[in-house]
């Protein structure tokens, strides 16, 4: 009876694709996959490189090549401009390897994923704010790292973009005669971005907004009388 049961199990495994168990065996070693992935990455075949690096993660998760694979997957997504996938992969790497020497680079690249999506000043600036937050974190945590030097330059560009956006919105409100809203934007420029090239123009608009608000208040008071 026991032999009959074993025979039935073997038959069922074969019928249901049990042979796939043998097909799933790694066909390449971790070093071979790493080499293949790096070659494809170097040649710009990023999707193919991801396939090799994913196999390292799946088949050799405890090998010394696993962290390399995790990092290069993120880099490949970045090169493909798959920014959301890249941010996720970089985040995973930092969470799994917080003391790894590549962490400054990872933080920088996370910021770049957002920074590279920066649009013109008349558009939403959420990616700019996100990028600046990562760059500032990098500078605060690793101030002497070479990537912190690059981050500082990007922070300046982020601030310039944010200042330009506030100026654009302030001017839009002013032209629409929403003087209080405009005043708030121009005042924010002085408080947050005093050295970004729009300081004097913001001051002029602040004076115009205050004059317009005072004029409206006067007209309102006279109308009540």
C-alpha cells in the first residue's frame, strides 16, 4: 500500500508539471549572473540587466552579490526613467543596508529621481520639494561626502525653482486682483528665498499689494458711510 501511495504522488507530480521543479534550478552562478548583468548595464541593456540582477536576488539572496544586485536594479530603473520603481528600489536598499558605504549615493540618487522630474516654474513643485528634502538629508547626514557636494548644488536649483514658482503664482494672483493672496506669496519669497534673484521684484509687488489692499479697504469704508 505504501509503495502504491508513493507511486501515485510521483505520477501526480509529473502530470501537474513536477518537472518544473528541476527547470527552476539556477542555470548560472551568482558571479556569472553579476557579470552578465554588469555587461548588459554597461551596454545600455537595462531591462536585460534587471533580469540578471533579479535572478541573483531570487536564487542567491545571501551571496555577496545580492546587495550589488539590489543597487544595480535601482540604477537600471533610474536609467530607464522608471523613477517610481527606482525610488522604491533605492529605498529598499537603504532600509536593508543602512550602514553600507553606498548609502550616500543611494540618498543622492533618490533625490535625483525626483529632481529629474522637475518641471517649469508654472507647474506643481511637489517633486522639487521632495528632491530638496532628500538632498538636505544627505547633506545633514554625510556633510563631507562627495555626493553631498553635488546635493548642495541641486538644493540651490530647487530653491530657485520654488522661489520662481511663488513669484509666478504671486504675479498671477496680483493680475487677478487677489491682492491678499498675492501679498502672502511675495512675502513668503522674502522669508524663504531672499537671494534667488526675485527679491527686489517681490518687494515692489508687496508695496503694490499693500496699496491696493488699503485702497479696497478705503473704498469699502466709504461705501458703508
